[in-house]
């Protein structure tokens, strides 16, 4: 994977690391329509941001992550694919199970929530190359009877770095850190 600059530290508002300071901020001015400004204010209120700037930083960070994901098919990712299944569609459950088994290298886990007598919400946790994960999601969402399919991708960087002072074995697993 080609090296790319990491997101500014100011994007990370949730934990004390990389907190925005005057020294590492770049001031930008934006103009918003009245309706969009009102929606931003509602978002600030609902998510309990301290300021519009914090909300805009998070929104930009989320948008950049989506953009990087779309541009990088070979990068590793973890993802959540969620969709609604209509069990009245003949053989759909079997097709989905076969598709998941055929891609067992990507499927980490799955869960089903029964919504009513005919519909279930399914959530599949995936990990692997972004291109393969996206292709799997596209194939599954294309099945007749699968609706409201949504894929949430997070780019990750493999490695064994951590803050634990004791040396320990990884026994075949690898650490996947979010790519910032």
C-alpha cells in the first residue's frame, strides 16, 4: 500500500491524544446555506459537541476516511455489512449462507435480528482487502430479497505494536489498528 499522509491529529477529539491546540490548527472559513447551517446546529446538539468546529472536524474526517477507502482497493479493512432479508424469498437464506461460506476468509462473524414474521436484519463483520470486502458486499446486496444494504468500512493497518510492557506471543493473530 502506498504511503499517504495521516489525518490531522486535530480530528481525534474523543481521547486526549492529538487534541487540537492553537499550534496545530489551520483556520478555515466556510459558508453554508441557512438550511444546512440549521442541520449542522441540530447535529451539534444531538451529538453533544462543544462547538460547530468539532462537528465539522469529525464530519471531514469521516468523509476523508470514506474517500480513502474508495480509492484504495488493496488496503486492509474491517467492515460491517448490514441488510434486511425477506425470508419469503425462496432459497434466499441458503444463497446467503453459501455466499458467506464461500468467502469464509472475509467473514469474521454474523448475527441475525428477527424484525417481524417475514423480515430479519442481518449484520456481517468482515475483514480483509477492501476490494474483496466491497465485492462481497456488492454481490450479497444484489440478491433479490436483500434490502437496505449498507457497508461501513474502516481502513486498518496490521502490526504488532502495542503499549503492553510484557512480551507475549500473538499465536497466529495480528493486531489491526485503525488507519488515521
